C-alpha cells in the first residue's frame, strides 16, 4: 500500500491511497489455472479542518475457467480447472479416494456434485470385509496429461449417477435404516464421520455422513432433495422391503405400485422397479 499527496495548498489537499494485489496461483489447492487481480484505490479531498470528500474505487478481475466433469477417466481429465464463481458455485475441489478419482463442485443452490471415475476393481484394496478408501491429493497434472489436449465438450452420453451422499443426524440411525431395514451392505465403516453402503461389492451407492454437524434440516423454502429412488428387481422385493421397514416402526406411504419411506433424518426413499 502506498499513500501519495497529490496536491496541497494552505486550506485544502488531495491525498491518494492505492492497494494493488495480484494472485497468480493454480487455483484450489494449487490444482488449476485461476488468476485473480485485485485493485483498491481511495482519493480524499480535504477542504479544511472539518470538511473532506473521499472517493473509493475497488476492482476485481478473475478470469473465467471451464467446468470439469466426465464419465471415463480420460473424459473427466480433459479440464479439471477451478470453476469460476457465479457459474456453478465458488467451491471446486478434488480428491483421490483410492477406488476412484473425483472432482467436487457446488451448484448455484449450494448443493454438492461429485464428478468421478472409478479405478478398475482389480486395483481396489480391502481390509478384511471393508473396502479401503481415503481422501488424498489428486494428481491433476497427470489428469491433464491423460486428456491428450482434447477440449471439453460436455458430459458424455452414458453418464450416470453412481452414488449419492446424505447428511444424517447420526451414523447409528443411518446404519439401522440403510443396512438393517433396506438391506444394503455396509462396505466402508472406518471413514471418519461416514458410513458407506452398496450392493454387489461396489465401494458405495449410498454414503451417509455427519459432516454437516447440527445444521438445520432443509425446509420447503430451501433447495433440497425431495426423494431418491431405490430400484428393486420385482414388486415382491418392494413388498418385502416395505414390510421390513414397517416392522422396524417406519411409516409406509403408497404411491401406486411404489412405496415411500422417510428415514430419521427426513430423507425419503421411493422403492420402485
């Protein structure tokens, strides 16, 4: 910061103050190509011992970057740059989970989106019956190299929702509902503050975590999850799961051939085929 006296007479003076700040970084945790310039300027006109006039100007320029995403590793890697604030949220992150490589975004309503690619199952490790997962730095430079310089052209055909994450009140209630009532396998239980459930040996189709702490439950005035679908093979499977939930004390709502059940954290699942 510097302060310069531009002009001064017996009764008045003009004093200027300027801050200049330039951030040349690689974005979130040094992983992308964001550049930000920041300038503050203030001009003060002193008219006498008791009068002054001050003009303040601020300027901020942050270059736009592009949206990451994809289905296969190579597609996901084509552009893992930090997303510009105002496009899909101010937060963009990344992680290597050992079983997968992931990019994290926040949509305009603040809802989280994980774009990820699985590693081959032959590379997954286990500790007894538990699948080994972690949160480690993702080598984004390697991802960029693997893209081969191809430009990002949008989410490719065949992209699917591989898993969902739910904020829950307690992990004990989550285990009771998703494991003992719905019958999902508990596959990861050593991850801090989280339990992961799946079928068919996958690393997780449903992740339940307490990372939101005591944040209030979303209301009708908030952008929120209304329900999610658990697709079962037959109508008999729906009836069996609903009966198990009713036996455990959960209220069952009929919606045609489907059944709706709400867990203790007010997350509603639709059992359907």
